[in-house]
C-alpha cells in the first residue's frame, strides 16, 4: 500500500502523523511511504531522518493526496484540503465530526473512508488513540490555566498553589475521564484546591481513592455545577461523549456566578465545547472575554508541544496503520471490531451513530467486504 503523510496546516500545529520508525516498519513490510518535505520539522524530525529509513520525500501536499491510498494525519482536513480528497481513499486522523457539520458533509461528498482516531476502541472498550492526547491536554490545561490566571494575561492575578498565609486557587473540573484526571493530578500537585465532577459514581470512587487529599469528588448535577462555579477561579471543561457533540454543562447565564476574571479552559472544544460561550480559538489568539470570564478554547492544545505529542500519538497509531496497510480496510475492520468503530464515514455514508444523530443524518452499516 502507498501511505502518505502530508504536513499539518492547522494554525500552530507542530505534530506529525508518523515518525521514522513507522516509515521503517512500513517499508520493511513492503509498503511505500511518502512524507511531505518539512512535515516533521515542528517535532524536531528532519527530512533526512525520514529518507534514511526509506521514505520518499515529496515537496507538494497535492502530490501526496493524489498518489497515496492511505493518508495518515493528525488533524482533520481543512477546507483547502477538501478538494484533494479522492473517492476510495482511506484517511486516518482525528476528525471530530460532531463539532463541524461543514467538514462532515464535505467528507461525505468526497467519497473517502474517514477513520477517526477518537472513536476507535480497544478490547476493553477504551479509546486508545484519544488517551495520549487527552493526557497531554489535561496536563496542559492546568499549565495554561495557571498562566492565564496571571493579571498580565487578564486573569484574576492568582497563584494556583497560593503561599503560606494565602489561600490557593479553586480549580473545578467537569469530567473525571483521562483529561480530568490528568488535570486534577497536576493542579493538586501545585497545591490548588481541586473539585472533580462526573456522573459516573464508580469513576468518582476510583478518583477518590487515588487522588491526594486536596482533591474532592462531586456527582455532576445542575445544583453541584452551579455551586462549584461560585467558587471557581479556574474551570476545566473535560467532558467527552465519544463521537458526539459535548453537552453544554455551563450556560451563558451561569457565567455571572463566576468571579470576575476567572478562567475557563474548555478542552472539550474539539467536540463543540461544554460551555455555551465557548468557540474555537488558536494558539496565536487563544483567549477572549465573555461577561468578565476569560475563555481559552484552543482546538489543538497538544500541537503546542509537538515533540512530546507526536511521539505519544504515534506510539498508539502505528499498529493500526500497519494493520490497514497489510490487510486493507475490509479485512482490518473484520478482524478488529474496535477499529471498525473508528470508521465514521464510508464512501458517502455516515457509519457512526453519534455523528449521524448530531446532524440528523441516516446511519448506514459499515460494509464488511
């Protein structure tokens, strides 16, 4: 199979979808790999390193899209890339369709098969390709939150952990999954008072067991959310419904309960955000103010730490790339039902129920041949 890796073009995206060892594994198995020139530069990987391990370096992204049977990316195709999508082509990346109807319809019209990292499941029902980036984003959310609480960045002027004689910040985390747990771990380590809200009591019991004493768990209902907002200096949105749009847990009118210049880091923005006033931002223009509450809603947070994120991501994506290249789509999804759940759109038809429900579209079964 001919595998292509174009350079990411999303603003301030420094990750790349393959590292040299992936090229080596694919070429050793008899496949051919095309890497766009400069694709790895944001992660500190040179064209020469790729070439040394068997890749063909291609100047033009259009050439890669035209030639490759399987495109491996990090982020969803942007509008300038939509005309390059070819019927029958496999595209393997983060799509987050539920947050973008225009992308969904463009991919349907293209005739490609869209395999979304974020909906693939392993044998235990976990989301293995989402987990490492959720770990990065969860830890970064506190790093960014601490920065934007500083007064020069329009925050409240609060040190997250406080100092002797001065109270630490109150950090509220909506969602106790991978993002939420990693955020809580870092915030607690810095000395903040942390509250995690979730609807899964078993998950709350687990978090209560493993987290330090400055982390409190609460059942996530409307009353507890509002009560927590009253105290929050930093709010982390960490809600995930795989494949579906995130629910609005914080409404526009709720912002008035928060303290002036409190900070919201909405990590759920990739799936539409869990705060009603959230809208996508970039690393170059990451924040905006609504009702005296500072919002940070960057859609590719891990892209800022490209070196770490690239290696963490490719650790988990490469085995699936090898499966798809060796077996082709039909056999790969037949052998691995978890991989089949990653197919969100196949040749013009939506095959993921959550995506279909989000936009009121028909959901077709994935063909097995």
